[in-house]
C-alpha cells in the first residue's frame, strides 16, 4: 500500500479509483458447460456481465476501461462459435449505443477491425461516432486484438517512417513506439483483472501493462458483478506501486 493511500485511510478518505482498468473476460464457455447449455448462452450471459461492469466502473469513478472481448486467436475457434460471438458483438453495437450515450460512455474499438466484414466495420464506426462526445467513462473494446500483433504493427509503422526519411532510427524511443500503438494517447492501465481463475495475460496489452497491478479472480465472467469489481479495486489499493523505484 502506498504512503498516499495509507494517509487517506487514516483521514477516513476513500483512496482514488484506478484511472484505467483492463479486463480479460474469461469463463463464458465454462459457465455454459457447468449448466449444460450452449456456449452461445454463456456468451450472452457474459454480455450482461459487461453491462454490470460498465455501470459499476462509472459508480466507482474509474475513467478508462479496456475489455478484451475477442482476441486475434479467437478466429481459430469453431466457425459456429465465431459466428455466435460476432453476431452478439454486432447486436451489442447496434442496440446498446443509446444506453452508452445516456450514461456518458465513449466507445472506441482497438484491434484489427479489417478482419471483420464491411457490415461489422460500419457498426463499429457508427457506434464510435455516436459516442464520441461522451466523457464520463472511456470504454475501449479490444476486437480481433493481439498484443504481439500490435507491437509488430507499431514497429512496421516506425520502420516506414525511417525509410521515408521522416525520422531517424535514433529518435525511436518508448514514447515514439507508444504513439503508434492502438492505445496512443490513452493512459496505461493501472489494474488488469482476469476472471475464471486463470493467471496469464493471453497477449493482452503487453506493452501497456508493464507496471499494471494484476488481479486474478476465480469467478466466471457471466457471474461477475459490482462486488467483484470492488474487491479487485480493494486489492489494487493494498498493493505498493513502486514503478521500479524504492520507497525507503
């Protein structure tokens, strides 16, 4: 726990919420299997958990949330599951935008949106435009996203700029690379949550989470609610974030 957090608690003040929380939403399939229902129903229940998370994040005062909704590796899943997942995402983009606008949520999609068809790309663009003026909560949804592919894309973009004579190789530093990531201009996550009891990052925000606190919770994603998010934030506040330095 940091000295600032200790002081706030001694004074009875609530410590500030983490600025940016990333969530690896895991466990839809296992939730469905445990109930003997199709995986599609697990994904639908997971969408309900996403709504609860967004509401709870706003109440807690979290300003940025990044959800790992569909990885670049998820394309390898059975075709019917991919179809169910993309159909659910299209439905969400089409029918939930009004709620996002009402709640002051700005939606942005990171990842390779060109991997989806023109219809899905149009839905993404429409949802982003409709919520562009919102500022209460910034919601990033990672679709067809992979951290390694993102880093490769940034390296290629910088290589092209060097080849074009726009910059010199010696000018490439951490800030230059970060400026070419999907999350350019966004704060790095303070807290990464993964549900279902698995304890790995699975290619999520590999560059950005260098100093994030990692919290792994055993709950399956469809069962996730505000209480679970508050537990993760409480655990975050118990951590002593030193960013490689010493506190004493």
